[in-house]
């Protein structure tokens, strides 16, 4: 986490001082390495520290910092980009460099990871420190291994993702990640441009509409944080993908007009898609054992990046050959396929200890 946060922040500053399109493209691409490396590791870290009881709510409340950041960026962007220019947004992105100074001192290593590496006494010390700071003494008891883990039981091996025990989880999870972020990135990055090019709104109005969609997305993130322990992971996947797809198909059915209808239905879609974006970061680390949890989550999150690349290419291709309404038909169909995959294959993890879900 230290290395990736530092890389992201430093490259954000380099983006701010880029001198051409080419230099900005290089710095922004390298910046993605920092962000892409930090996000899945942070998700795994929080999952491994949380108790089974209410783990979903605990994790998703932590994830609100991410959704709140997206919302704040959208709101600030309306003013900063219009009045100061895009470079100032990258300057703000360099502020996390300050966090690196405090990460090592303030955050303990994961006890589960330490145990998997045979560092039993170090894991005991970390847990004792955590319990000493807990307000209530109701920490779940941990059964310490009778002997140190063998090399084969603690070493990450990417081939295990495709073993008989995990291949169904791996492929179904990848489909959920790709579908969620194909829709989310496609809509969040493309719709503001849609307002200016198709509906001929001003840049300022388009940014305001985009900020409203971000606000609805934030509401979806808050809602899932408080409802996930009631619905469970599988049910939320199915319902959220279904209603997001229904909203997209509504835009198609109404032939993507007028602009108020597009705005309303994209806000509905943002509500559900942003909640799914939170749940995949919760659910993926839950369904794999400690020895491969970070590896599996990082591999799954790579489909987030593939979707981010695919979404604009798909939308540009479809818009050039068909119509705006057909684009939404395609996005809605993807959402409904993901809902079916979740209903059939998503592992329910609500209230279960990580070691019981995957060995």
C-alpha cells in the first residue's frame, strides 16, 4: 500500500506539470499502475481484519471513503475545471503522498497473512494490540494453527485460480467485475460528453448533470452498506444488476429522449452500479483463502481496467453505426446477463468466517 499510494501521488503531480498530450498520456498511464495496485490490496487488508459478524457493513462503510471521494471529485470538478483548469485536479491528486509517512506507523500487518507465513508470535502481538484498543471485548476467538503452515499451503500460485475448487468462482467473479465496470465506467465517463454532443448542452450544465449522477451513485453506496447484511451478497448482485439493466433498457425503449428521461434513468443506473462496485471489492476477497486472497482480488480487479478500456471503444463503435438508444440496449443486456450469472454462481458469504468459506 505504501509503494502504490506513493506512486499514484507522485505521478499525479507529474500529470499536473505535463507539457504535452503525449507526456500527459504517459504519466496518466503510469499513474494507473499505482491506483490499480493499491485498491485490491486495501480491500483484502480490510477484509482480513474484519470480524465475520457484520463484516459486510464494516467493509462497505470503510468503502464510503472511496465513493465519497468520487462524489467530491465530481462536485469539485464542476468548479475547478471550469475556473482553474484541469491541472489543479492533478495537483489535488498528489496530496495522498502525505499518507505514506503514516501508513507504516498506524497500520498493523494482517494477522491472517502473518499466520499463513508461519509468523505466529508476530500475529499474536498484532492481535493483542488490536484487542487492547477495542472498545468492547467481544473479539472472535482465533484457533491458532498447531504447526506452522507448510510452504505449499502459504505460497500464492496463480494456477490455483483455475483449479477445480476455484475455477467457477474465478470465472463468475470475473464476469461480474467486467460487467459492473463496463456499465459504470461507460456511463460515468461517457454520459457527460453525451450531454454536450447529442443534446448540445453547455459544458457547465453537463458537469452538473454528471455531478447529480455521482450523487445518486453515492446514495447507492450508502444504501448497500446498511442493507448488505440483510440481503446478502448474492441477492444484492441480482437485484442491483436487474434494476440497472431495467433502467438502461428504459432509455432504449424511450429512444433516448428527452434529456430529462436520460438523466433520470442514468441516475437510477448509477445508484445500483456504484453499489455493485462496492460489493465486488467486499465479496471477492471473501471467497478465496489467505494464501491467494490478494492475488485473486488483484486478478479480478484487472477486469475493471479491461472494462474501462472496452467501454469507450464499444460506445464509440455502437454510436458510429447504430444509435444512442441501441447503446443503452447493449448495456442493459450486459447487466441482465450479469444478474443471471450472480444468481447461478455467486457464493453467499454473509456471516461466515473467512476460513470456513475457502480453505
